[in-house]
C-alpha cells in the first residue's frame, strides 16, 4: 500500500519506466512483424504472377536497349569531336604557316 505523501523509490520508478519501455518495444515488434509478413506476401504474389516477372523483364530489356543506343550516340559524338579537333589543329597550322610568310 503506497502512501501518497511518500514518493516512489528510485528503483520502483526505474522499474516502472523499464516496464513501459518493454511494453512499447513489444508493440513496435508486433508492428514490424506484421509489416514483414505483408511484404513477404506481396513479394510472393509478385514472384508467382507471370505478369510481374514479364513486366520486369520487359523493362530491363528496354533499359538495356536504351543503354546501347546511348553508348552508340556517345561513340558518335566522340568521333565528331575528334574530327572537329583535327580540323581546328589543321586550321591553326595553316594560319601559322600563312602568318609567317
């Protein structure tokens, strides 16, 4: 029987706080467990459906094709840059030779 005039002992207060924290932790664990089960069920349903795999494979194929197109464009741009640089060097040489005369 607790006396309202007598404050709780530090050990009792710490125990009460610990009990509260453990209760909250248990509730959070239950929430995380529920979310994990939901995620696993969703993952299984995506893996089981042929449409889920097909759309992912289609998207990957599209991305690979786009990657190849971008690589080709990059190679073409590099070639054009080299050609332009060679023309600029040639023109500089011509002006240097023409300027000396």
